[in-house]
C-alpha cells in the first residue's frame, strides 16, 4: 500500500518536466509581486516550499542572497537544479523533504514562500508551525495557491474534479479558512487577495497524465453540474474553466 507521501512523489516525479514548461506555472503577475516583496529584504535567505518546477525560486533568486528550493519529489528537484544552472542562478540550492518536517534550525529564513503546492499537503497545521519556527522574527510568509470557493456547492465540485485529475490532491482552502489557519499558527496577516486563473482543460489533464477514465469522469461531472456551478467557474464547451487563486502575505511578529 502507498502512503500519501508516496503518491505525491510518484505523481510529480513523473511530470516534473511538464511543470517546468507549463505556462500556467511559469507566468503570472503573482511571480512579479513575489519578486518585488523579496527585493525589499536585502540579503535575504529564502525557502521555497513545495517548489515544483521552481518558478517562485527563479523569480526571487536574482534579488536575494540565497534560495533553497524544497520539494518532496527528487525528480522535480533535479529539473529545478538543472534549470537553475542554465539560468546562472548560483545562489539557488535544492533540498528534498516534506513541508511538515523542515530540517532547518529555528529562525533560518527571512522569507518563506509557497506557490501552487499547499493543496497537496496533508498536515497543514504542522507545516505552518514549521514555517513559523524557521522564520526569523519579522520574517515574511507568502502563500499563493488555488483556493476553495466560499460557496459550498462550487467547493464540492472543484474538490471532486481536482481529486479525479490528481490523486495526490488533498484540499483547496478558502481565503477565510486561510486567515484562521495563519492566525492560529501565530502569524499576523498584512494583506490577502484572490483572483481567477483560467485553466485550459486538455493541457490541465495532460500535465498530470490523468488516466482517461478519470478524464471521462471529470467531463461527466462538469456536464451534470447545475447552472450556478457552471457560471461560477465560467465553464465552456471544452470543459476549460476558471479557478480561484489566493495570495496571503503574513508575518512572524
């Protein structure tokens, strides 16, 4: 039997190259905003949790002293390390591990960031406690992730299609729940916001190598969805849709 950690490792180990080249992951105003935040922290040491294809690490590396790209999938880290060498980012290192067990001393980082990763984390409160521990006092924690709708019906549908597309999915979290979790972990929240991200269906499932039976099931769910759900996600005839994304800027007091 496989653990959740093994499922995540297998899912993303086999799709590492696709995430490096994915336009959805490699582009976005949020990456520019993240780099701008990092630039306000001269000499910063940065931890990119669940780095995936490394795009957050690549965005901040030119303006900070050191970046550690941290992920559970060794194959993903190999892709990131190779891309960093090609880009001449000598201050970027990779490290393998789980977000809920950080093998770093207390107060090691000025900035911790995570982008499009948290919805795979099984032990989120423990991971947030670890982030809080490894941040220096006054350090920043930037969360960017797909988010759950506040509407419970829309939430049910998005969690279902996410799990069918990728069995390592745990949960998209709503903005309101994020606020509660961060405050409970001891953080102060300086700002938060949400926006919509358009996902083209065929590339969305191809990137994760979703089995055909699961693709059929996702299409069937979308087809059967009530009109309110279809409108919420701006669902089109090709099953492409718009998903919520949340960004929170938190601080360790």
